[in-house]
C-alpha cells in the first residue's frame, strides 16, 4: 500500500467520512469533478502498469530481487519530502496550474525513461534515478487535487461523497492497474508499458486543462513560501504531533505495521519469476493485497461498530503477519495470491486508525500532522521494500515475505505489552461521537 493510499479523508470538522452508495451518480454530474476523477483513474492505473514494467526490467537485467524492490522503494522518497515540503506549495500557487505542471513533468520524465530503457547498456542506477525524479511530481499533484475538491463543492454534502468516491477509486485503481499491468507488460514489453504510462499523464493533463476552472492561489496576499522556513518548522511540528498520546500510538502502530505488510508489493515480481511465471502472474500477485485491502476495509467499516474498532488493531495486525508468514511454505502462485489477499484484508485497521488520528487532531494542526504521518509511513514502507528485498536476495522471495510476516508477529507481540488501552478506547469514543454528530 502506498503512502498516498495510507491516508484517510475527513471533512472540515474532522469527522470520518461514510460511503454513500448513491454518491457516484450525484458527484459525477459535476464536470470538474468528473474530469479530476478521470485524470486520477488514468494516471494511477498507468502508474501501476509502469511499476510492474520497471520492476521486471530491472529484475531481468540484474536478476536481483533487492534491486527490483528498490525501484519501488525510491518512489516513496518524494513522499517523505513532499508530505512536509512540497505539498504546501499548492497553497501558494494556483492548484490547477500545479497539477498541469506535475502532469507535464511526469509525462516528459517517464517518456525519457521509456526511451532510455531500450539502451541495453544503460546503468540500472540511471533507470532508478529517473523513477525517483518522476515520483517527485506526485505529492504536489495529489495535494492540489485534494485541495481543489472542497473548492468545487463549497464544502457541502457533495464534498463528503466526492472524497469517499475518490478513496474507493484509489484502491480500485491499484487492483485494476496491477492486474492489467502484468497483461500489458506481457503484450507490449516493459518499454511499451512505460510509454503507455507517459501517455496517461498526457491524457490527465488534457482532462485537467479542459475540465478544471482556473482559480487563484489560496495565499493570494503575496505571502512567500520560504523553503528554509519550512525546514525550520519540521522539528517543532513533529514535537507537537508527537506530544499527543493517541496520535503517537496510532502513528507508531500504523507505521510499524506497514513496514512488514508492504513485503508482497516489493517481491511480487521476484516470487512470480522464481516460480517460473512471467508478467501476468506478477501482476496478479501484486494486485492481491490491494484487492484484500478494498474488501477488508468495506467489511470492517460496515460490520464492526465504531466504538469497537480500536479493539481489533492488534488482532488484525497479528492476522496479517500470520498470513505472510505462511509464505514460508512456498505455495504455488494461486495460493500465494490468497494468502496475500488475506494480509490485505487485515490492513482494514489502517483506514480506522488514520480516521481516529485525524479526529483527535485539532483542525489548525491537521495539515502538518497528516504531512508528517505521510512522511513517516513513506519511510517505513521504503525501508520495508529494501529490507525484504535484501532478504530475498539471499534466501529467495518466499523467505523475504515469510520473514516479514514473522517480524510482524514479533512487533504485535511487543506492542501488546505496552498497549495503552485507555488511550485507544478514548480515541475511538471520540471518533464514534464525531460520526454520530455528522
């Protein structure tokens, strides 16, 4: 699960958002939202296809699971910096213009990546560097898009429905993009898939420029956005966020959980190759966990009462770790897909933890708190890619995933002895109260 996926939307009062079954019909009637959503769907699906392509390309040239996993890991680096530094720039400049610049930049860089990938002697480090550069455009694009939606719907009830639709679509994009990615890469080669990804950003650019209205920047008073000043605020802001016990626990547990639950994403290609399969199997393996996340989140929110959700954090974390640990049996690809889907379903608690995190955070602090949360999660996910990729280099992809699961069980066991039950119950009482007032 990506850092951008591991966030939860809340309304202006901090209340968790509920999914309305009739929401898509109503919000898609708005031309601007329709254009933004089509742009999101197009570019995110293209990103998933490209992720499979570049991982296969690097693995094919290096035969190294670690380097293949590193291509995923570098895409998280911009979210560490962007969550804290780049995203605020979308308050200083017009958000439509920021999105257009990001789309144009990604189209150009990924297009260059597609061209140079045809050069057999190109260093793998150069390919990974281009992936890194293209990824730096993602945080400000995502921030600008999220900030535009309240402007489109004037923070009214349709805004809540629009955000809910966007969250569902994000998980659907990952499932569809990864599953389709294997088929596309097998049909048009990794180079062709990268070219296709560049085209999706061009399409997104056209959708934004043709559907989204021009608006001035939010900071229209001429206030400057000083990068040095932003850097100086990182430590004080982190201290403010960290000082609250509920925020501290929720952030630590979510970040620690994702460091082991990210293993299937990083090793899907290597696992498929080590079982003698190609791009199609890799795409299905990569899609299994996002599919489980979507299903698990829906079941969790629908059937578990809000006040009781906090009690399931540790059991679900343990269940996710156990599902991954069973990969030590080196099951065939269909069985591995099932296990990894179960580990995704166990990640249902992430949606609830981030929602509770927002509710216990004052509105005036929420932007900084979420930026720092995104950065923390990106760090742990990036470390997870590198750690489990390194294990797989020595012991194989199945061992990499299995050791991630065992580590997860150890993390949950340790957390159980220090778990602040009163703090967690209080956070979920506040979350339930916010939902009842909405």
